[in-house]
């Protein structure tokens, strides 16, 4: 969902109220909000390339790079986007854009990536998921949010981490719901193509379906795991998702 914008009124509300209104209410309030026509991720991609093509690598460009990252564009993707655009917009413009993009996507490289990821969501990352470590490739974290009525857990995956193929069994009802909170990840059912997951995505996992989920190679990822009530519920953990299969995901 697009965030309500007030930058125009904050900066130019008294000096240019009409411009401020068009910026906040029309550009961001209407155009950016038409997510049924074009996703926020794709709007960020278009905006970043348009600004780069004009050589406008100023504070507004940094804002839109940060927004693009928040909307799910990964470090690998922004590098490919700017490289592709360089052939059409110009090499010097790409160099300038890369310098700023590197700052935005490398903030976590020189600092605490885990702390940055935590700031992207309201629920705690929790403790290392040692009790289920044998069923994961890489490191994960678990924060139980509700253990009565309906089980709700915040599961966080470090970059490249994923759980094994598994099945939620149930005699009646059962299954699981994933609510994606932060970062980028994947969900895949056996025999089907993987699905890319971003904040706001919802996955309904029926019982008796073999599947796995986890983080993208270059992104932390968190989702709420909600246990659907049922009878005779149990989990069956199966083989790991191999490095070879995982490396083919895009």
C-alpha cells in the first residue's frame, strides 16, 4: 500500500500550495496508489530509471532508491537495472546512480543487517530457531506471538536460508497461512514454479501439500506463520532444498 505523502506540503505548502497539492494528492495520492494497474515495485523501477535517465541523482533519487528497496527490489536487481539502463541513458549517469544505489543497498553490509531488518517490521525477530535448525538450510529465528487459540509465529530467515520441503498433515481442517512482513523470499509447492514473496503478500497453504519457503539469496525475510486449526494436525519434514535447485530461482 502506498504511504500517504506530505513532502510537498512540508516543503512548499506556503510557498507553492498548488504544486504541493498536486505532488501529495495527485502524484502520490492517486498515481502511486493505483496498485491494481501497476505494483509499487514496478512503479519504483520505472521512477528510478526515469530519474537516472535525466541525470537527477539528487536527494529525490535517493528517496526513490530507498523506496524501491522497501518495495522489494533487491541489490542484485538494482545493479542489473542500472546496468541495462546505462546503455540507453548514458554511462556517466549510470556511474552517478551506482554511487548512490551502493549507499542505499550497502547500508546493511557495513552495519547490522539484522537490526536494519528489524526496523522494517513491528514484530520482534526473536531468538535463533535452534529447535528446528535441523530442518533448515542456513540460520533462522523464531518469535512466538500467540500460542493459545491460534498459533502465530514470526519466522525470520537470514539471506539464503530456507526450510526443508515439508507437509502439514491434518485429518480435518489444518494447513498454514503465511503473512509476509519484510524483505524478500520464496514459496514453492511440489511440481509448481516458485513464487516470489514480498511484504504484504499472503500465502494460503492447504494441508497435505508438499512445499518450502525461505529468503532470497541477498535479502533477509520475515513472515508470520499462522496455524490453521484442525484435527489430527502434524508436520512431516522432508528433504532439504538443494543448493543447485535454490540457485536456479530468480
